[in-house]
């Protein structure tokens, strides 16, 4: 009975077919990996650019700029930030930090000196 289930060694043609299939599968896997890497980089770059664009538009919003003159700017900025979060589909908007105009300008100046201007 053990002779019934004994596998024959593949001939030359069978060996060539198996080798070609192996090379083909490896090439397909390499192509899939490289394309997924390229697509991930494109998505990351696009998402980052969209976030930067939204941040620049928010920073230019007159209501937000005027809110920094108030005693508690976070109370005025929070409703605006929530509306923007809903419009953009963001998970959160970081507006609850106790910013005043001086700390905002200081953070802005530090970001420019560390990373260069926003629009080079």
C-alpha cells in the first residue's frame, strides 16, 4: 500500500515548470511590495499636505485671530475648531491648550526657525 502513495520525481519539464512558477511568484510579490510602499508614501505625503493646508487656512481665519485678544481665547476658538473638525473629517482639533497671543507667536517663531518658513 505504501507503493500506491509514493510520489514520482518530476521530470525535466516538471522541474522547469516549478522553477518558472517559483520565479514568477517571487517577482509578483516583489512588485506588490514595491507598489504598496509607493502608494503608502503617496498617501502619507497627500495627507500631510492636506493637514498643512487646513492648518494654514485655520491660522488665517479672522475669528481665530481676533479670539487671541480675548481673556480666554480657548473658549472662543473651541466652537470654531469643532465646526472645522466636522467639516474636514478630522478625528480631533487641538485647541484646548491655554494659548495666549505671546505664546502663540513664540511657538510660531520657533517653528519657523526650526523648520524654515511654511511656504518656502
